[in-house]
C-alpha cells in the first residue's frame, strides 16, 4: 500500500455572517432596499396573475423568495458594475435597473419618485409581456433580458450559458481600464454544466474581476441540490476549490448579509484579486415556473416550504429593521405602497385595467427579422479595393497574410485581441497563422486551455464589453464543442436582445480536408454556420482576398466566420506592397474566369482547383462565392452570370447533407428559373464523415472527373 503524504490542500472557504456594522447603513439606503424588495415581490405577483389571464406569453420563472439575493448584491455595486444572469432574473434586473436609475442621495421616504425609476419597472414589465417598449422590444421576454443602459449585460435561458460571457466582459472591462466588476448570477443547477467550469478556469487564470454568485435556491426544477442527487460534493461552493478561488457562503434570505458578502468580495476584486464564488443560500417559494408550490409536484413537502416561508426575505427584513429600531413599520408602510404604485403604473402602461394587453403596445410584426445582423452602417461609404492588387506588389503566402493582417489590425486598434489554443506558443500556433503576435502584443494574445465553449463564450462577453476578439478554432469540428456559445449566444444575441447590440467577433478556422485527419477534423463549417442568421461567413481564396476581407470583417459589427483552408496556406499570391488596410466587400462574389455555357460556383480551395481544371474551357464561368451567409450570398453576380450561361453547377467539398450548396441551389432555382436551361447540378463530398485512409478520403471529396462531368453535363444541358 503506498504511503500517503501528510500534506493536504487548503481551500479559502468560509461562511460570512453580518455584523452590527453591516447594519449600520444610511437609513435612506435601507429604505431603498425595502422599496426594492416590495417592488420585486409586487412585480412577480402581478406577473403570475398576468400569466393566468394570458397577458404573458411564455414561462414565468418567479423569483419570489429570492429577492434578498438581488437587492443585497446590487446594493454592493458601484456605478459601472454590470450583471449577467439567468432564466430567473426579474429580481436581479429590477434591482440593478432601479439602483442605476436611483439618483444619488435619493431618499424614498421623503423624495418624489423619479421618472427614471418608474421607467425601468415599466420597461421590464413590457419586455416580459413581449411589448415594443421592453428592453429588447419584446423579443427577449422574461428569460432574455438585456439593458446595457442600466448595467444589465444580459440574461441567458441556457443554464450556465452566460457564465463565460460574464467572465469575458469582466476581463474586457479591466483591459479597457475600468475599475468595474461583473456579477454573474447563476443557479445551483448551473454548476454542473461544463461551460461553468471552463469559464471559471479562464476567469481564475486571467484574473477577471468577476464575482460568481450562485443563487442556491435548493432546486434545479425538481432536482434537489441539497440531497446529493446532482451534486456529489457535499458543498456546492467546494467547486471553487478546483480553481483555487475563494468561496464564501452567505444567508441569501438576508439582504444585509448578501450585501456585506458581495461588498467584501468586490473590494478584493477591485484591488486586483482573483474571482470569487459566493454561494447565497435561498429558496424558491413556488415551483420552477408558474404559481403553484413545489409540493404540488411531489418533489418536496409542504413542511419544508413552510419552514422557508417563515424566513421570507421581504417580511424578515422589515421585522429586522423594526427590531433594530432602524425603520419602524409605520415608516415601511408608505414604501410598500410606493412599490405597489410603481408596479401598478407599469401595469397601466402595458395593459387595459390589468385585463388585456394594450393593443398599440405590440411590436410591429414586420420587424420580426430586423437586426439579426447589422444594417451595415459601419461599412457604409467604404471604398473597396479592386479585385486584384494594384502595383507595386509583393508575394505573400496565405498563412503569412493571416499573421500580417492580424498584426496590422492589432497595431491599429487596441480593442483587437487574439485567443485560441496555442495561438501564442511555438512562434505562432501549429500553423504559424498567428506568427510573432504574442511577442509583439503582450497581454493581447491569449493562449487558451482546451475549452472551446469557455473561450468562445469569453470572446462573446469581451465583444459585448467593447473589444474585437479574433478567436481561432483550431479545426472547424471543434465548433460543435462550443455550439451553444457560437449559435445560441453569439449568433442569436443581437436579434434576441432587440437588434441594437453589436457582436463584433471574428472566428477563424481552417478546413483541413485532404490531409488524412479523419471524421472529426475534416469539417467544412459553412453549412453549419449558415443555419444561424446572425453569422456572416466569408471564405477568402487568396492572400489578397484574405487581407481585404479580414479588414472588412474587423470593421463589421457582426460575428464573422473566416473560413481558411489547409490547402491554401502555402499558396503564394500578390498583395499590395504598401497598403495593408484595404477592404474587400463582405457581400460580393468574384467572377474568376468568364465563360458562356455554364456557371460554376465554388469557394475556398475549390476555387483555384476548378480554375486549374477548367483553364482551357471557355464554356466555364467560374464564380468565387466568397460571401456565404444566406443574407449576403451575391445573387446579383450569380444572376448576371446565369443570364449569360443558362446553366449552374455548385461544387464544394462538404459532406453533402451539411452543405450550404443546397440552400444556394434552391435560391437560384427560385430566383433565376427562367434563365436556367436545366436543373442545378451539385458536386459535393460524399454523405459520410471524411475517412482517414488516403483512398477513402479521396473518394469522399469530389474528384476532378466528377467536377468535369458535371460541367460537361450542364454545358450540354443534360442533367
Ligand atoms: C442547457 C439547458 N438545459 C436545461 C434547461 C432547462 N432548464 C431550465 S431552468 C432549469 C433548472 C435550472 O436550475 P438552477 O440553475 O438551479 O436555476 P433555478 O431554476 O433554480 O433558478 C432547467 C433544467 C435549460 N434551460 N438549459
Ligand atoms: Mg436552483
């Protein structure tokens, strides 16, 4: 039997209880907290009634019982501090928004309620009801709230979905010189999600000023967090030990305790300390959603609920204030009345007598798709470069162009950071695409742990906080590991949050088809990303195009996927000798070679390949699609070509069922039916993962003969 060492790990863990000093606050602040607690309670009660009357479309996850966590935590924040929260966040959004709207020194006992406070309550109610005046124009509803003007970065309905973004936003804030922190609220259920661990690790590694506030309300739907059913560790807060972060446990039914704990942790963060995990012990009074108690569903009993009800945070705070002689019941009554009036006025603004939605408050159905992508104003007026480099020129390989243009943009704009696996190591990554950047831009090239969901989500938060992250996904297949962050978040948020939030992330990835990497490293990601309307997609086929499209992409306020290809990396091409800032449009195809009998659409490495194959064939008009997201495929250029040729072949290497060519073929048939003399022909990869065996991999991508046969068939009008 091996001998065990006497060493043991020490973990900075403690419970925090408030002292008399923590109660010794400005009476106006205590009165404000009473007002907030009652406002949240009245708001939630009204929402549940509205749900019953059909005035709320979608779930209502009420925060009744948990108000003290929100009120205590936001009371500890400074102006400029922001929050990220979850599907259950009405209390946090209201508390944060009201706190931001509160004029300094405002005393709710004596001063007239400012319009700004009323407005945040009304906008929150309007959003939950799906109305135009809501924070997100009614698109987000209860679970997807975004109110940057009052310090709410965003809430996510994906359990743990916002933890990485909170971490990235906190890091970005410090990078940009702010003294602010981010409080990331999450539930007890969220600590079992992989992205929680990835994000907390990044926060710890890179010292992001983020406070992870776990609102342990005892349950994730019907699964208890206190009976060992989904948490093997006896203590939830033990999770912090794995990342060597301090953990604090506090009574979440007491706003004074929560405020003291958050203030303590925040002070540490502001001094440059590590992230902190605070676990607030609280209780969800009702079932997961709706107005029934949990015991109605059999997973807990009434005795347990009654015991917690005796610790009601709203009533309890009121009693404690009275017992301590700080605020008498007579002084609290008008505060409760004022809270109810705030909610009543919000109800009047959104409904007719609380019975039906005011018809003129709905958003215009014609705006349903607006804002899924930017309207392009950030690129308006740009003078694009010609399709070929102007002399004098020099030669650069494709991969050298990647490093050169990234360096150029980092030089010009401090907001540009680079992150990904090995981007700084080995001189510049496994393929030298980030060569020299780490040495030249210390602190801005972040070698990430292998945690795609964590670092993509981190980039999402950094972009929301004002940076322009360039993320390298080593192989496109790994995008699936980060799919929730890339698609549910990065690709969706702009639209879901009302269409006004820029999401300037660039994601670089390289197709590695043809080098024997097999079924988990050989993806063409275009078809996948094209499923999500927030993403723009470009595939530069030469060094010259790479620089021009990269420059445009970094000016664009949408997430842009730049698709590279292993087969292009060592290809040399001409680029301008001096101008490294030229732009090429993100929505235009390029006619590579003119022809008169058949249009061939291709992108990335298929472009030079088909160009060589059809070099002597005057019939072929080869068009490099270049822009591949459905909103920006250049149908004008394709249509002009088809009017000339009357026949269409689309060629790509993707697995056939994952290929964007299906969508493009459909669009071309619908738009240009009269110009087509025959069916659109597709040449694509086999409908199978790419195998490793050299002969099988070759069989899985279109052969020269297949491409030429399709061109011949189309040219001869034989399907
Ligand atoms: C990734 C993901 N899985 C499952 C769900 C469905 N779901 C919504 S809330 C929830 C429970 C979350 O529990 P917890 O994190 O403790 O938050 P609470 O509801 O208690 O506030 C579940 C399973 C989801 N929204 N997202
Ligand atoms: Mg919970």
